[in-house]
C-alpha cells in the first residue's frame, strides 16, 4: 500500500487525555480515533491489526471444531428475564424499548441467545457436542471508560459456546478452549498467565482468565514462581507470614486518642501484624463482625461469597451494637456473629475493648472469642503460596480472555434440553469463552514498545515491511524503490510504501512510531555503493545487501521473526 493513498494520520505529540502507553501510541500512530467516551473508530491500520488477530482466532477456533455464526446485537428482554440476569445486571446493560413498547437490550454477551437457539435446534444426544462462535460487537455502559481501547463501551469480542451431554464432555471442551487460547496468545506475541478467577455474573462451576502482564492493567494476579500457582487477587489465597508473638497476659490497656491501627501500633510500639482489625458490617441477616490481621485488608468479595451482600455499618449502628467508636471495637465479649480470617488461628493479639480509648492485649482467637473461620484477606506480595508456601508476587495485568464452566445454569432456565440414549430428557451442559481482539492489540503494544513507538509482533503487524526511499526527487532512487515495491508485492510480502515527499527525519520518526517488523531504506548508499539497508525493528539489527538480494533477505528475516 502506498502511504499517499492511505489514511495514516500520525501525530507528533501525545494526546492530552491518554494515560496508557497503548492508548497514546494507537492515537499517535493513526490506528484509532475517539468518537465519544469509550467509543472508537478504527482507522485502516487499526483495522488491519484487528483483522490479523481475528484471523488467528478463527484458525484456532476452527481447529478445535468451532463453527462460526452471527447472533443479533439487539435482544428481547424476555430471554434475560428467564435467566434472572435482567434484574441481576445493573446499569452496565444498555436497555431500550421498541416502538411497540417491548423491552429490549443491547447484547453484552450471548449466553441467553445461545440457550434459546439450542432449545430449538438440539434434540438428541447425537446432536452433541457442539461448539459455536462469533466475532461481533458487544456493548456495555462502562461507568468509567479509560485507557483507550482497554475499557470501552462498544467493543469487538470473540465469544464461543460449547454444548455437551454431561460434565465430562464440558471438561473436554473447556480444556480444548484453554489450549486454543494459549496458542492464540502465543501466536499474537503476548506474554500471559492463566489464572483461576471468580465466575461473577456468568455463574457456573469454575472459570479461568488469561492475563497479559502490563502496568496499564486494572487487574492484579497472585503468582508463585515455584509451583506455578496463579489466581486473580479477587480469588487468590495466601498464607500471611506470622510475626513473633510476645508472651502477653490478657489485660485491658489505655489507648487514648488512638483510633486507627497505625495510631495504636505507634502508641504501643508494636507491629501491626500483632493487632486484629475489627470491622462491623451489615448483611441482610443483620450485623456481622469481620476480623483480619492489622497488617492485612478485608477482601469484601470473598466475604460476600460467604454471607451475601455486605455494607459498612454506620457510626450510629457501631455505637448501638458495640458501644464504642469504630477504632475501639473488638470481638471479645460480643454476641455478634463473627468471621475471622484463617491467619488469626494462632497467636496473641491486641484488639479493641469495645470501650472508647481502650484495647485488650493478649487476646487468643478461639479461646477468648469463638469465630467462624474463613479466608477473607487480600493476598499480598511476600505472603506464602497456599500450595507450597514460597513467596507470592502480585503482578498488574490486562485481561485478554476468559473461559467459564456454565453447567446447566442457562439451559435449565431456557429449557435447552436433549434426549439421552435412554430417551430421558436432560439439560444441555454449557461452557462460555471470550476473547477481546482489541485488548490483544493493546496488550501487544503495552508489552512491545520503546520510546520511539510500537514494536509489533510479526503475526499481527498491520504490514510486514516498511519501504522507505529517502529522497523522492531522485529519479534513480525512485526507480529502485518502485522496482522493489513491485517485487515485494509479487512475493506476497505486505508492504507499506512511504512515497511521501517528506523530509527523511519525518519518515524515519513515523517508521519507528508505526513499528512494522522490518524497514527497508533506500538512501544514498543504494546509489553510491549499490546496497540497500534492512533494519529489524525489534532488535535494531541492520543488514546491507545488494538490491537484487533485498526480497530474499526480507523474506528470510520475516520468516525468522515468525518463529
């Protein structure tokens, strides 16, 4: 493609609103333009990247027996009402009414439509298993669209769904998808982790996420380098390292004007790990006391999985139930239901005395109060791995894919049944699997860039080769450039030919910004010495070859980059 016939609106300066590297470089390199908050136009180079990613996805989905379909973006509310998600999902869902006042929504995922389709098209065990997928637009009314294409309100997704006879069939389909996803991300040049995750609103028996390490990510994962334990921090377990416990006796001690863990520890000159943080929360069943170690944080999602939705108690509720301000409350002497973190099973601690300005020292959980035990703390770097006790590390990541074991959650409510070998009606066992093509592109930029611009993995680069003649006014140079352009195209090398009458410095800066895998520069050396320069963007390696060897050398270098 000739640059002068293309829409490649590169920018010299970073967009003011861009924070993530991928956002900044995608705008500067002319891949995208923002129409509104969380809504983007993909320009020709950006579209070519998406096409490359989608081609990899299609190849791998077809390889495991996937069949591509297209489902509607507009859904009738009745399907979502049947599964209960119409009311369970909040403001994220775009809702509307048609001219007949029928409630509708814009699809944010398609489990309901798949269930509807399966209920009408699958009759017998002979029809199973099935794998259906699509690459289609999804819409979610994100409260805070940010980081360019990483968090948007309209986005492209590959979503696939498996239909099986039983849990054994689902497990096989699930593992096939897991392996296919690993191949997809490897081919797209991403470093990634496969981690256990919370099924969330999807429901079902289990889930995994595929996470690409990046400081621009909004998620965090806990990782163990010894045994390969990995989990989203929303689900991760850990073993907080125990402190050295003093041989305290049980006694009440004054702690005037100390209303926080930090103030109590400063006053008593102790490690926060020797204190218990007591938090009064309110559930549907009433007040609940949650306890974590003073140096740990309560994981509200883990707690909510145990007791349902919770909220922090108001000041008047704390005073009513425990008789003291929040900074002086504790579990000793109270009859409130209490859940204590597993890390508190051993040791002696300082806790609030339920009396303003006082704490109790030497409290032994399980002796001086009887809680329900559970893992309710956030995993942190340095905590012990729950499997092997080696140190965990916490890494910030971008979620690029997820897989869910749905089971019969949707098939039962949507009456998606089949007849087994005995003629008995059974619910279809489902799985759901998603990948974000734009997130793959953005994550690739986050992981592969330098101060000059993008460094594209070869498989998803918009073009393979950047052909750059330095002086468009030199006839001999242009003759050579045109000849090489024709030869490269004849050899099916994807070429971006910079035929602009721009200064060399502008061209070189744009070439580094766009980050195509290989640059071929036709400069003064081509005329004086009879050599053309080839430069690998990723490594900076340079090669000088005669014009007659440019095409073969370029193909060889590109082939090596794909390995």
